[in-house]
C-alpha cells in the first residue's frame, strides 16, 4: 500500500484493546480529553499497521537492526 | 571589530581572525552579548555557556598567537542544540521535566568541535524532545516558540532545531549544530533562511545526544553558507566506537577543487503542486540557475509507503526512549498540551508492526538507491510554504497530508540533504530549495549547493 491509500477503519474491539493497552501502562488516570486523544492515535497506529501488513514481504526479507556482535579487544 | 560582522560566514570570521582584525575573545564577547540581547528575543537561547566560552576563546587566542592553527573553526563561536551534552551545563532537551538535568561528559560532536578549536557559547532552544511527542503548533518548548528573525511579523522558526536556525539567522553565533529525525534541520533552514545540512545516517556520532529515534536521528551543521556546512561537517564527522550506528567511513571536506558544473540534477515530479506561489516561482528561478550547472530531468520516486514506515519507526522508538516519562505521568509537564497526550498511543504499537516497518525499510532503501544512483541530487522546494504564523496550527496553515514524500523517503533511508535559501516569499519570509543526495554523497550535494550560492550571491 503506498502513502496515498488509506486503510479502512479498524474494528471497534481492536481500538478498545489498543486504548486499554495504553491505559494499563500508565501510572495515572487520563481525563476524557486524554482518552479521546489516545483513542484517535490508536486508530491511526492500527491503520498504519494494517497498511504495512498489506505490503508484501517474504520470510527472507530481514529487518535492519543496529545489533552487532560484541567482543572485547584482547 | 564591531557588531556589524556578526552575520559573517565562518570563512569570513576566520579571515578576520587571521588578519588580526578581531580576536577569539572579542568575537566570543560579541556573540555572548548578542545571544543575551538578540537571541532571547527569538527564544533561541537556553543557556549561555559564558565561563566555558571565555576559557575556550582564551585558549584559541593563545594558540593562534603562537602559530598553532587548528583549522577553519579555530576561535569561531558556535551554539549547540540543547540535546547535546556539555559538561557543567544543563542539557534540557527543550523540555520542562528535564530542565535541570546535567551529564558529566561532552557529546562526541562537542568534543570534536573543541578539538577543532571552536568555542561553545550557548545551548540553543529546541522543540521539546525534538518534536517526538507530536506537537502541532509552535509553542512546544520550555523556552517558548522559536521565532524566525526573518520577515515582518512573528513567524515560527521551524523545528525541532528552532534555536539553531534562528541563532544562525540572527547572527548570534558563528554557526550551530542541529539534529534531524524527520525535518528538524531542513525545516528551520527553510523558515530562517539559512543553510542546513542533514548528513547521511551514521556519518556523525550521536554519542552524548538525546535519542528520539535510534535509527533515524542525525546531527548536522546549520550555517550561513553551504561551504560553512562542509567545514563544520569536516570537524564533526567520522567513526566513533562509542556509537554503534556511526559508520567506519572517514570523511574529509575538500574545501578546494570542488565541482562547479557538470551536475546531473533531477527534479522531483509534482514537487511544485500544492505549494505557495512564491515557493514555486523561486524554485523555478533556481532551476534556471541550476540548468547552467548541469542537466535537469524529472524523476518520480517509487510509489512506496515512506510516510507510514517513518511514522511507525519513529513512534515505536520514541515510545521506548521516553517510556518512563510517559508511564510515570511526567509527560504532563511538557509545554504543548498536545505533547502531554499525543505520544501515549505509541506505547501500544506491537513489536510485529515495528519489525515489519524495519523489513519494508530495507526494500525502500534498495529501491531509492537505484534512483539516486542516477543523479547527483534530486531537487525540490524544502517546504511547500514559508514559515507559518506563531498563532497558527501547522495543519491549519498547510495540511501535512499534502506534503511530498521526499522528506520521509530521505529520512527513512538515511540519505543526506542540504537546504539553502533561494528567495523571498509570502510575508517577506524566505523560501528554500533542498538538494537530496545518494548515501554518503555529502560532498556532491555540498558542491552543488556551494556552486549555486556562488552564482547567486552578489
């Protein structure tokens, strides 16, 4: 999916789960406005995830990790 | 030497020093005074590092007097975006929750500039946490909204390297260091009418710099000319075992014998659709100049999800970098109301989505390299607009959805770009053109930008 195509609206249970996951991480309560902002952004992230899932990949397509093996000199 | 030389380039300041028309201490005192009086007017200053600056200036003066010349930056005062550690001073990250934090050692870039003889005069204002929390209007910093010194009315300096941009434009430093994850050097370069270089990812060590996105953050020079950007990059670039992402490639800026013609330029297709009329007119005027320097043809980027990949990578890495800030509630101390909540959803991005973005990223890099290999630079307006008014949300001034994908593509792939001013637009504010190059081709885009400036500056 290119930058110009918009995935469909995610299902409500996925949105609710995403919001719940965020709220569970916080050590404080969000007010209604905060929850609404989180909800809006969760929807955005779900759409991003769906857009990226539509991009075809094969098992051999590796991610670019920074990780390199380490061995002390000497 | 009087104040009138405050907006000289590094080269010009160096000439004045070596001709005995000024000294490092005189220059430093001038810039310290200007930082305090003029710099603060633009919310560009967090901390003036006066004691350190005078010490470094005296050392530079003694060395130059003794005939020991460290090179073009010797004795030149500069400012550092306040995400770069400088021992003995706060490094605030532009954010109230971190306004008192200090680190015991200098960032690698600061060390290298010290070795080059440059004089650190100030830590410069920035958007809080380099904009990572999703700010959507200019008032998003503990020092207040960055203000561009250009134009007739209060306009945003751009971000997140707001203070670096306005400090260079206002002539309160000889040059500055900024950073870019996604637009944070080129945006203030555009809004403040200066030259800003985003190097290839890995060209400059990020040891001792705040991390927003470990795989997308780049540190780079912000100066009054492309040539100055090359001189500064020469000092700060190079391998560093202390930064695992820093490349082993050595870097040298060939100050002389740089190409001035014979360039292969490409114009990004559609890049003047959805831009302000003056942005388009000035870009087309720039093309007329660049046509004298080489060939021009139109090119399209492969139709790939650059923006989506960039957003997932930045948001996921940002969530890891600032997890404690967000989960503890300290995020509620940030300046911009939207920054207190907009970043929270990133805490729930699945690892599978992030890793998928990294897998797609490699494919983007390969396809983009095939395009960039054909050209010395791909050209586009740096921004579709001039600086927005301080009292206006960004999307209300110009919807982000209408912007071209070049910025996302270049930052996802870690490609270098230099933004330089190319005229005046709406409200008397500068417009800018960006030269984006292939990985590791800083010298090619610097040569093109330098040659363009030599042709267009009287």
